[in-house]
C-alpha cells in the first residue's frame, strides 16, 4: 500500500474511510457531533485541516487557508509537526497509542499539544467526544504514512 | 350488601356498555393540534430533538398548572388530578437550550464498567503507586454520587412540561452511579482497597446538597464542582499507570463534560431572564471556592496525585511542583465557563488564580 503524506487532506480522508469501515465500533462509542481543526506547526506557515464529524462518520474534510475560515463551533488541536509525527508513528508501531501518546496525555499539560477554541464549551467538546476522537486517530495504525518534510 | 366497592361496580357497568358496543372514542379526536406530526431520523437515528418540533417543541414559560404527569402536548381532561409535588414550575429555573441534545448524546454514549474497561490488563504495581491509585479512587467514589443525589433531590420537583431537563438529569444520575461503581471497582480489583475518606470533600458536598434553590445548586455542582472534577479526570488519564485507569478516566471525562455543558447553558438561560439573581450565584460560588481550596490542602487528596505525578513516593515533591499547573487550569476553565454563562466572576474570585509554586518551594 502506498504511503499517504501527513499532513494532507488525503491523510485525513484515509482516516475518515477507516471510520466508515469501523462503523460498528463507532456506534458502540456513540455518535459524535463536533468540528475539529488540526493545526500543524511547521517551519513555514502552519497547516490547518478541518474535520467535521456527524453521527458515526466524518461529514467533511478540508484544508483551511487560515483559522478564521473554520466552521463556527470548533476546537483546535495544535502541535509541531514533530509531535504529530511521533504520535502517528507510535500509533502505527503499537496498533494504538501507548500510555504517553494518547490525545489527552499530549494535550493535558498544554505541551507538546494544545487544545483551544473560540470558547470553553467548544474546547469541552474535545473532552465530551474524547474516546471517539482517539479512535479516529488510532485509524492511523492502518494508514501507511510518510511525512512531507 | 354489594359485593364490590362503588368504583368497581361503576367499572363493571362500563364494561357491560362496551360489551353492548357503546364506545366513547372521544380520545381519538381529543388533540387535533397535535395530530399529523411526523419526524425524520437523522444520521444518528431518531433523537429526542428530531421529534420535539413544531407544536411539540412549544415549551411553556410557566409549566402546566394541572401539575400532573400528563405529557406536554397531549389533551389533558379537566378532572385530571395534580400530584402536588412540582415546585419548579418556571422554565427559567431549570431550562437549558442544550438539554435535549445532551440527553440524546448521553443515551447514545452510555458505557458500562463491566465490559468497557479492559480489566484483564490490570497489573501488579509498586506499592506506593497502587496505594496512590486506591486513595484517588476512594476520594472519587466518595465525591461522585453527589452529582447523582443532587439531581435526584430536585428531579421530582420539576414540572413535567420540562421533560427534556428531567430526562437529561436522569442520565446524569446513571452516569454518576457508573462513576461510583467504576472507581470502587478499581480500588478493590488489584490487591489494594479503599483508603481514607475526605472530611474536606464532605463540606463541598454539603454545600451542594443544601443549596437553597436548584439554580444555585446547579451552578455549584455542574459548573464549579464537575468542572474541577473534569480536570481531575483528565489528570487521572494523564497519570494513569496502566491502560485500565486510562480507559476509566477517559470514559468518565466524557460524561462529566456533558454535565458541565448543561450547567453552563442553564445558568446562561437563567441569568438572561433574572440578572438580578447573579448575586445569589456569586454567594454560593464563594462557598464552593473556599471549600475546594481547603480540599487541595488535605493530604489524602493532594499527596496521592503528587506521588503519581512524580512517578513514586521518592519524587513526591517533584510531583507536587508538576501538579501546580492543574489548579491554574481548573480556575481558568471555571472562569471561562462562567463567562459564557454571563457571570463575570474574575473580580469576585475568592481564591488565587494560580498557586505560586516557586514561592512555596523556596
């Protein structure tokens, strides 16, 4: 299977397809209705991808030119590319994250990953749907990944 | 002498009429306004939000005066007796615009402590770590069901016309039952056991249960108490020594965030209609802040987390320093949630916004 480049719309769409293939598991976790913006800090301008979840699937994936273009009511997960890379590699190596590479572990101290949003209730949706969001990223275990730089 | 009571005799007469073909059938056309209603399932299925539309979405600002359990939107016969138990009859006293959404979310995201936690992955831990996990679980077992007792205290007083809120609170009671259950299980499952209760926590629990009205109780519990506990759950996941605790805290975190979301939206709805009542909310938050700050000083509350944060009892001081940011995060998120609800708490805050770790260390 060819590698999919991270970060890219293709990569997030590959995770969305994994979500569709695992619908039974997502149904077990419960529906998810929120919009997540993933911000990857690089040596240049940060790259932004928006994933809108509805029910048991990702309704849309798109790249954003700037954060202001995000749908209203979203939260942002931001980290340097190296952190995303380490998390994805860890998920791929173990079939899921080890204790020190879960989304909550990485975001809780606000370092190396940070969760933010237009208001606190939007940030709180990251906590409300955490199991499903973790499962979404765990899909990376089945997506051979290469890195842009 | 009649064989049956007059009520039974009347019933038997009525049955004889039915047997003769004398039916009433008025009920079939009793509610023309409410007839012909349809609902379309969304991607998730058929949610409460999907059926509460049009005529059925009309929630009265003052709940029904008949005070019965007749469902909102049906035809209520004039001789329907009231139950005389509803004291929360104003929509603004209980309502939150996200109540139906959160109910739908709660029922579809339920989990259980029997099969959803990978108990088979429990492993023998160093003694100080097991004792710290067990103490943390003792504290959480003690505190969690206040968020079941508090809604249970008020639930039967809420007018039946506000069923979205009642249903949501019922899910919260179940959530908290599960939290009590799962933390007790963790304490008892791995060679340890329950350790020391927390007198400090009881003060906060009493303040919640003794709050003079539902909205102040909700502000203290949903926004303040559960907001702080939500951060503790996130911390629990962060410090978890095995996948078992990771799963427990992640699952509980989701539930807690729903409860916080209801509390914020309820307070917002309430204050928009009763801005003059903000002072009462401030006063109950004064109590809560003092109680929780005392709690951070209690050894059985603070020390086990410091041991876990430091990675062992030999690093407890380092763990204490590592934990200081958690308090700052709790206070910051608490103030932001109150801001959304329309309450500017920052000038009234009775506890420090952050703990001056370096000063303490010096």
